[in-house]
């Protein structure tokens, strides 16, 4: 089929599964899809557009697309073979500069691909470019990018959430069917929620962290962002697996997430697909701090799940509030250690003038890091310092264990846990100058991160025209169960199909 007739089908509106079906049927080539998407990207990627991308490379993308078409022509098949996507600029890539959203790494060229990037390339996915993010993934609004903020396609005066903001914007604005993100304390789930798309952070250890620029090593996990649970399932399958180059990646079998997502949970004889599923609602997730509009949307999604056969049960995660101080001690502590490698000698930015080695370090780091990164390095250095270590870091580690134990107590009463992703819908850009107030917005995503549990964000409707996300948290290695619940919800509702009105 010619590219003019395929362009008429609004290819950018198709998801991963739909694109793969057209590729399988020979109705489209990967080159046609890739060209169509590249043509739609605002030029140049800058403050003028939604700020989703930090860089693109049409030549590289089209060469990858042609290679995918050749693999199909040779008889190979696969759900991602020839499907375009892009990576959060926290993953290092050989074919594109890797900045981590920081001036420190401006123009940095990695000699290798991150394992997640390599895995997706092996599955035949085509990379269009690198997506905007908060500097070193520190933030929840994408306002900490050293380049420009990413903007929410539902209202470009608003944040898209962070730190994987560019990933969520690109998927929500139909620039791409899917993207990678990373989640340390909520950075896949929050931007997915605030832009009305689907994202899943798997169990810690599911995806290799090799080649993910490290923020907080005991928390960082890769995860896909796409427009449906089923599309996420296909990406997650390709992204996952043991990697001998990451000592924290798990030797855990990777299920066929897509097959699991579409399988009816309740078995063939049951009247309703989620019959028997117990969904735990932690009372701490439904309190005063949540806006009425978010609560109403979340409750609406929960009643859809009830109609599909699920039972709602009350549970408690009593240390929810403590997740904020615990995370904002542990994550900066690990960040201060990880970011010590940026010394102006081995990587990235180097100051022009310096008298001696100390001044080289000081000036390179002062110039290369933005204010939020410096704040985290200072907090982290403080809590790890002699005399404060026991009072802060050690206490935080003990509480982290107790937070994980609370989840296990809750999972004795339910199969999955549900609640809001964020307490409010997207705020306007520039409206939050208090970093501590900003940290509070992470209250519902941090607990699962600290426990290492999988968490998912699903579109759950709107409040005043802005998307709301439903969060599902599962027990360890049970991503398939979350994807299954998400897929059933998306079979029964159309929130995930809504697109911002500004789109053609
Ligand atoms: N908002 C959190 C932070 O600023 C989480 C970021 C993330 O998950 N990368 O640390």
C-alpha cells in the first residue's frame, strides 16, 4: 500500500498491537510508519513544542526500520518487529547522545547500548530518539530537565509529571505508540497518570539496570509507557530478563505477559472475567490529602472493576506517610554516591579554567549540575556523614523494611492493591517552588518503590478535563496479574482511548 493511503489512516493513532497487525498483514512497512511519525514531530525539538524529545535522528530510525522490514521479509515475526518507539534519555545509547536530562552529560556519546535498549532492538523495535526527563530522573514534573520542560498535551501550560515526562508526553500526544521510562519513586506511574496513558514499573530486578544512568541503585527500575496494558505487556516482555552485567537483575523466569494479560483470570466457566479477584484499598490512600476529583475518578474505575467481578476489601498500609522521609533519605544518599563519578575527568562537562584538581572538580560539578541535583547530593552527603548516619540513613533502612512488611500483611487479605497514583491532577508549570511540597506528591508511589513491588498506572477518567490515574500494586513478580486486571478494565472502558483535543 502506498504511504499516502496509509497516512490517511492516521497511523500515529495506532497502538503497538494494531501496528504489528498491519505489519503482519503486509499492509504497512516499518519504514512507512517510521516516516509518518518522523514527519509529525515538531521541528526543531525545542521549547516551542511539547518538549517531549531531547534528540531525534531520522537517518538512524529509518535504517533500523528498513532492517526490521528485511527481517519480516525473511519470515521473522514478532510483536515489536518494526514498531517505532523512543527511550527516556536516562538509558545510554550508541546511536544517540545520552544526556540524562543534564548539562553535565550534554552531547555524551556512550560506547554501548543499555541492556533494555539492546533487548528492544533485538525484538526489532525502531528507535526514533531520546525523550526529555528530569535531570538524572530527579523530579516529578519534568521541570528539572536542564534543557526545557516537557508539556502536558491535555493543557500545555501544565506539567506532564516526571521524571519520565517526555516518554508520557510522546505517547499521550500520539507521537509514538510506546516509550521506555524509569521509575525510582514513581517516575513511570506519575507521568502516565497525569497524561492519561498506561505505564508499569515492574518488580525491582525484573529489568536490567545496566546502562541506565544511576540515580538510586536500590530503587531504579525500567518500565514501559504505552496506550494500553496489552501494549505495555509486549514491551515489558522484551525489556525483562536476567543480565549478568547487572548484579541486581533477577534470575526469574519472564512470563509471556501479553498472553497472561488477555487470559481471563476467572477461567472459562466464570460469568465475569475478574471473578474471585480481591482488590485491597489501603485506607491511607483515600484520605484528606487526595483531591475530590481524583477520588471520584478512582472510585469510578474501582466500581468498573467490581462490575467485572472483583471484590473490594479494606486494608491498611500504616506507614504510608513515612515513605516520604524514608525515600528522601535513601534516594539522595544513593544519588550522592552514584553522582560522585561526574568529576569533570571521566565523564561529561569539564570547566574551562581551573588552578588545580580541586577546582576542576568544584567548577565542573557546579556548572554541570542543576539545583535539584545539588540539593540531593547535599542531603545525601549529610545523611551518610559520620554522626548522622545512624540517626537518618540507618533509621530509614529499618523503616524501609517495615514498609515492605506492611505490604505483605496487606497481601494476606487481597491479591492486588489499588488507589490513586497522585493526589491531584497536573498542576501548572512553575507553580511549585517549594521542593518539600513537591516531594509530598509522591506519597502514593513511593511505598511500592521502597518495597520493590510492581506498580501500574491506568487511565481512570478525568477531573476538570485532566487525566486521573488508577494505581495497581501487585506482589513480587506478579506483573502479569496487574496487566491482566488492566487489560480487563480497558476492555470495559474507553478512558485509555481518549486523546487530547489539540490533536488532529
Ligand atoms: N519524584 C521522585 C523523585 O524526585 C521520583 C523520581 C523517579 O522515580 N525517578 O525522586
